[in-house]
C-alpha cells in the first residue's frame, strides 16, 4: 500500500512539474530586434493570409493562427545569401503597394523598421521581385504542406 502511495505521489509531483514548465519563445516577429524576411500571400475568396518568416540565423517559420511553427532551418550561409540578394536586387529600396484581390508580399524587418513590397493588381515591371518571391516560396513549399491546412 505504501508503495502505491509513493508512486502516486511521485506521478503527481512529476505531472505538476511538467505543467508548470515555462515555454521558451523562439521567435516573436512583433518584438524581435533580429532582422528577418516575411513573405507570403493573401486575399482571394477566403481572404486568408499565409505568412512565412526567415531569420538571419536561417530559421524558417510558418504562421498558423497565433502560433509560429518552425518548419526548417537553412545554413547561415544560405540565409546570408538571401538577405544579400534582397539588397543586391534593390528590393530594400523599392516601394510598391499595389495589392489586388489576391496579393503577394515580401517584407524585410530590421530592428522594428519594416520595408514592404506588395503586389497583385497589375503586372510587375521589375521581374526580380517575382523571381525572389518564387525562390523564397520554393524554400518553404514542401515544408509547409502540413501546416497550412
């Protein structure tokens, strides 16, 4: 009888300890000082917005509701190249806010300051925007299939 009471007590303490454990937030785009790219699409019939994030450290997240799910990691060199390409293609200096019913976007956030490119209403004059967007989407394409249901 004492053995059962001992096991029961141990299990209660163990479960209480697990349930009180705090969760470490890995990445919060609303408060981070880390530079990141945010990209995705929105609008259409449902108005649903799909957001992805890539940090300078190479961590890739998919936003689902109020949760951010880490879907993959890139090497730091690959992540660095993406941020370099964004700058070399002139996307960091580009101003475009031309959403249509269905729209696409690329944002770069640096220490809370955000630069956004949003399109969908008209054809793009600068094909680099769409090429860079497609490159970003290819990174998350297979990884996000289970998170966007």
